[in-house]
């Protein structure tokens, strides 16, 4: 359910960003990643890193952000694809696999170990955190972010999924 919620919230946010005046989502702002798009790009890169961990393979990243900020339509397409992967992955995960501890390497090279379930929870939680950053940036430009709360998903989105 949480991976479906994550995809639903991402879809709502990307829809709103696509409706903003051209250039607004990539406009430079006082925020950790410099723009709305780059904030979501960071969250996307982290999704790809954890996907690699779940697949028990190296991720190949040396940073949690790309050097070049992607265009919003390209990022949206890539995010939709990885969201679909996470939904499918969660659906096929057995209880035993969910609780399996997987060793991995952090981007800085440090060793880590988490269960697959913990990794999935982290991915959803991390994305929620950064959607909150983007929501704040939207308020700063006089735009109202979409409602992305879990209870609203359960009421509206999940019932239609």
C-alpha cells in the first residue's frame, strides 16, 4: 500500500508542477537542492540507489544528486517508471523476503544492512520528506501544493486503484 501511496503523491505533485508557468519548477531558490526539480531529482536518485540495494547490486552513484538538473518531463517519466517498479516489487515480495536483511554500501562507501521492508519504508519516508520541501517552495511562490496526505490517498486514491 505504501508504494502505491508514494506513486499517487508523486503523480499529484508532478501534475501541479507541470501546470506552473514555464521555468518556475527549475527556478533557483533558497533550498538545499536549489530548485523544486532538483529536490525531486535528488529523491529520484535515492530511489534508484535503494532499488539497486534491493536487487543486491552496486548502484554506481558517488553522489545523491546528478550533476545536471533534468527537465521536468524527463524526471516525471523516470519517476513514474521507478514508482511502478517499487509497486510491482512490493506486490511480489513474500513475508520471508520482506524480513530478509540485505547488506549494502552507502554512497559514501560505508557499510549498511537493512531488511527489504525497512528499505521500502525508507524510500517512501524519504520521498515524503522531500515532497514536503517542494510543498513549502510552492507556498513561497503563492501556489497551493496538492493534498498528498496518506488518509486522503486511503479515502480517494486507494479505493480507485
